[in-house]
């Protein structure tokens, strides 16, 4: 069975996953079983087992999860993090003979379970000496590889008494009704010639970035001999195709982090499936094409780096789209930010001698990319408490290696709106920032969090007067993390989500309204809301754009979501206007009317 998820030669910062997808089964004998705890919406560690002879850690979860694998040095160790997962018991340590000296399992945060394999000091390794394997979204393993060792040929999880043996590897099982006959790269995408019209599913997977298209009830034709294509076009580095399961064929696109979403559709006239960028070839990239001489270019300028206790805070005047992870060459924590630029000078962060950070290096890699390398002190590790994109600051925590996991602070819940009557359409309204996070700060010290809360409360009132139910992610000046905001919308079964923000740049002459969305199901909502805002305010039209902001990226498919930038608080005229009650009322009415216009158009 061919491997379908082996990363290409291009290094992408972050957790590099090497997936080998095989049949299902159970663990090796005598696994350690965890005691599941009740936590709505979280997965649980069901059982785990480390085999020192095979050099393999296997973990089974209750619920679907995608772990992150990385390697740290000083001391050398392998870390496997399970996000949105509870361990369900006290921290545990086991010791072993051989290369792995000990294994620690603990609840790193309230929603992250961490496995740490501590290596013998004289036996460090690199990430390419490991494989992260999976037999499904709840079955994972880390395999240590010896020099020249091929991928494991045996199934990831051998069959046990509770599970039937995996189906034999037979060519083209008879129950598959469709076949893939050929692959043809085209200017507008990829055409997959098929026998029949198979159903498809399309998923975007990060770290490294891939688009996975599964052809259901489908096998590969024996005549299809070429299984990999070097592309380097439309944001696609490579296309791979293989038989994922006996009746599921899989196409994997290795894509650039800046590439947009993809979709698959059947073409009855040509007899096959088109895999194309959502919205057309001109939407293949999420980064707008802006010339270096364009003063309107959306380049964020880094403005400060501060070490506050054990927190390193990197701030900019615009949104920081970034990817972060451990740099295997330097051993430091690298952050690649784009589109961004360095100022002529940055204030000295004042790193204390003996502190948690030894040094920081900033490099303007090209006209649109800034690389930040953080070298922690020997006894400290770097942790990103709120990873993601679409923020004006990046926060890193430096923690002593031997320190116990911090006790998670309870997140103050937003004052939720009363549950709407059964059957009422529910709108999720998200006022950005809040509490300790003021958002953008503009002329006369005005703060984004105050403006967007005032507008959002008025939007709620106007929508309720029209008969809609409204769930607010916050109703006062409090800090709410990004994931709980999305969770509130999901739990309320919201029809759509609107996240409300104000913008900032170091160039005070920039002004106007911008609207962001990501998925195709949100394009119409973004267009209608943007048109309503520009028409009502007379503000400059800075366009509708696609971006991977957390609030539009993490909402489920079928819940249209947009992020509104109501203007620039750093522009003297627009900033002071945004602070007035009269202008806030105009903005709120335009948003409410745009939402209602969208709902009526469906």
C-alpha cells in the first residue's frame, strides 16, 4: 500500500507529520489504560503503550484528534501533544532501558495532553528520524527509525481480540463501483478521469499543509502507473495518488501555506472529477498581490518585542499571519511572518542575563517575509499558549523544563444571551478582543475593544427587534480566548457568525472598510455585509478578501462566517469618527441590515 502523506523536500515550520495510513486494529499486549473523565467536546486518552524493542509509542483516544510531533534538545526529547484532549489521571512517568530513558504523560493545559520521551543524553535525534503514523483519527503512533530503515510494512495496530482482522490487500475489490483511470494537471486545476461518478470529500490539513481528496467506493486502475506529480503551480508543490483503503482512493495535494481552499466537482461531459481552487484559479492564493511600491499594501510592521516575566510578546501594527515551530538547524524557535516587514529599528527588548531568553534574531527574508528566531535559555522551553493567525501580537511563554504544568486559569465566561425560542434563527456576534487585550490603539488613545463592543451590542438589539436570536461571545470588557468564541456559536447552533473588529497601521493616511472570509460558503455573506457597510458609511472600499483568521477558519462548514474591519483607528479622521456614538449606530444598522439581507437571499 503506497504511503500518501510523506512530506516533500520543502521544510515547513511547525509539526512535520509523516503519515502512513493502514488498516484498523488494537494495541499490543498490556497497554496502559487511562481513566476517562467527562469533558464535553474533548477527546480522552483511552490507552497507550511504549515498546522499547520496536521503538514505538502507540496511543488510542476516545474521539477524533490530530496530534503534533516535535523534537527538543537540551535535554534531547520527543514531544507528542494531543490538542483538545484530556488525560484523565495524575501525571505518570515510566522508565525504560535503551535509547528512551523515560516517558512522561501529563495534562499540559486544560485541553492539551502531552507525551514526552526523554532520550539518553548521548543519543539525540532529528525529526526526520521519526514517523508519526495513524490508523485513523483516534489511533496514533510514533516510530523511531534507524539509519536506512524503510517505513514499517506491518499494520500500525495489529488485530486483537476485540477487532476483526483488516481486509486483505486485494487489488480492486469487487464492491467498489468506481475507478480512477488517469490524472491530468491543467491550468485551472487537476482533472481526475474516472469510471463512474464517485462521491468525494475534501479536507484541508495543516502542519504540513495538504489538501486531501478522498474518492469513495473507488479503486485505482491497474493502468494508472504514475502516482506522483511535481506541480509547483496554483500553490501546489506536488500531487500524490494512492489506494488509501480497499474502497477509498486518495489524492493528496502538498500546498503552500498561503494557498486557498480547494473543492472537487464531477464533470459529466468529460467524465471525471475536477479538483480546483475554490472560487477559481485566481483564488489559489490567500495573499493579495500587492506591489512593493503600493502604499496600500497590507504589510504589517513589527513595532516592539517585550519580555514580561516569562512571556515574550511580539507586536505589530497589523495582523501577523505566521507559522511557528522548532528550527532543527539552530535548535531555536522560529516564527515566519508574512506579509510583514521590519522597521528601521526595533526597541531593545532588554533580555536579562540569566533570563529565559538568550537572544532573538530578526531577518527580513524577502520583501514580504520576516523571520524571527527565539533562542531560549538551556533550561527553558517555548510554548505558544494561543497559536494561530490573525492577531496583532504573538505571545510565547518560556517555561522551565522541570516545572510542573501550570494550573489552567478558568476562563471567565461571557454573559451569554438567554437561549432563543425553539426554531428561531440564531446569529453569533463576536466583538473582538476585550479585557487585557485592547486590540488596536488609535488616535487620542481610543481602543478597538471599546468600539467593537458598542457596535456589537447595538447589532444584537437590532437583530432581536427583527425577531432573530443572538448569541454574543462577550457582552462586557472581559478577555475571551478564540476557541471558546467559536464554541459558543456552535453550541447555540448559530446560522452564521460575524466577528467585528477595527484596524490599525503605522501609516496614518490609510482608511476604509475591509471584510474577510475564508470558505466558499461565506463568500456571499461577506459580499453583502461589505456592500451594506460601504454604502451606509461612505467609507473607502478596501475590498472583500480571503484570509485564515481564526474566527473564519475554525467555524464548521455550513456556518458562514466573516470578519469585519470597520475602519482604521490610526487614521485621525476615521479613528475619531469610529469613537462617536452616531457613527457606531450607523455601522450597527448596516451590519444588521446586511445580515437580514443575506438571510432573505438564502
